[in-house]
């Protein structure tokens, strides 16, 4: 499974990414985390990013694209990944498209966590309080002043990605104002509806799911209904396929019995004969 999580700071991307990691055994790639590690380690990239990050601005596109490109080449990526905090600009998204194309990697979906901006400051304040209570170091960019700058940069530079991925039929929008549990459940449901979270499927079920992928744009109520319909169609198709397999098995059994009675071997012809007889009935 290969996903992108999109949403402003405080939308809950990190929390949901961790849950997806545990459920699907995929790797979380957070450019923010990678950059913070680089700053802490004092690498050349860290030195370049340190002041930019502290101010709430974005690190240059080529720096983050380079980090992601290197990371995608690592062997632990083969199970899948979830990009958290990347891409953040249209040029980053275009660069990612190129990278994925070159590396023959297919993106399953982009999940947008939609939240009210007014709730974000509260959320970040709570996050800071929780981190302090756990005795963890608080991010220097988690202050009200820097947060408003990060939000402004989200609005102008990152929000256009909603249109970018919606045009490419990759966007799935989830109401990020629900409880953490609800958001997690909703993400699972829409991933199942597009067939991204099940490793195996029978051929007809696969076709039904491909149909679901084309139509499911689970933004809001209407799309939620579409996704539910698609999931139902997939389940029905899979049931029909297993029914078909059962009937075939029974036919073979009858042919075998008939052949045994007449002392002949079960041939394809004998099976065909029984199938014809049954069809007539
Ligand atoms: P985050 O942890 O995702 O909130 O990121 C923290 C900071 O890292 C951001 O405010 C940016 O300065 C920088 N950063 C993280 N990801 C990116 C990105 N994709 N492009 C540019 N800057 C980034």
C-alpha cells in the first residue's frame, strides 16, 4: 500500500500514519521527522534546514525531493509506505510523480484530512501540553506565532495539491474533525472500498473493485455512499465467484461418480456432458 496523507499542521496526520503503519506494516515517511533528525545530527541538510524550519517556512523543494528519492530506494520500502508531510507544494508533487514513474511504483491514494482551521491552534496547544507532560522535548515551531505561519504556507502552497490529486482521481477526503477512532475507521473503510487494503481478490471481485476505484471519491456524504456501494458490489462479486467455483466442483464430482459406475476414466468430455445436462435442467 502506497499512500500520501494530506492536511494542515495539527490535522492528525502523524497519529493516523502511525495507525496505518501498525495495521498494514508499511513505513511512515515523514519529511518533518527526517529533517528534525538531520538538524539534530548537524548534517549539511540539517544545517541548511534549521533556521527555515524554526521560522515555519518550507525547506527548498529540491532538498526534500532528494531525501525522499533516496529513501524510496531502500529495501524496506517494498511493503509500502505512507508519506506524511510530503509533497507540500505542486512542484514537489510533480517531482514525486516523476520519481514514482521512474521507480515503477504506483500510488494507491491520497488521503486528505479536512479540519476547521479554528480547531488547529487548540490541537497543537494540546499536543505541546501532552509532550511536556511526557517529559518530551517540544518542537520549536509549535508556538502560536510559528503555527500561523505554517498554516499560511499550507493554505497558499499545499492546498493546491487537493485539486492536483483530485484531477488525477487519487484524492479521498476524510472529515478530520471526528474523533481519532472515527477517523481511523473511516480511513480503513475507504481504503477497503478502493481495494487498497486487501492483498487477495478473485477476478470478478477485482473487476468490481476497479469499478469502485473509478467512481469512489469519498468526499462528504455522497461519496461515502458511493464508496459503500462499491464495497457492496465487490463483496457480491466475490460471493458470486465462490458460488461459481462451488458449482463447478459439484459438477466434477457427479462426472467422477458416473465414470466410476461405467468403469471409465473422468475425462474433460465427461465433465462437459454433466455440465450440459445441468444447464438444461
Ligand atoms: P512537519 O513535521 O511536517 O510539520 O514539518 C516541520 C517543518 O519541516 C515544516 O514546517 C517545514 O519547515 C519542514 N518540512 C517538512 N516537510 C517539508 C516539505 N515536504 N517541504 C518543505 N519543507 C518541509
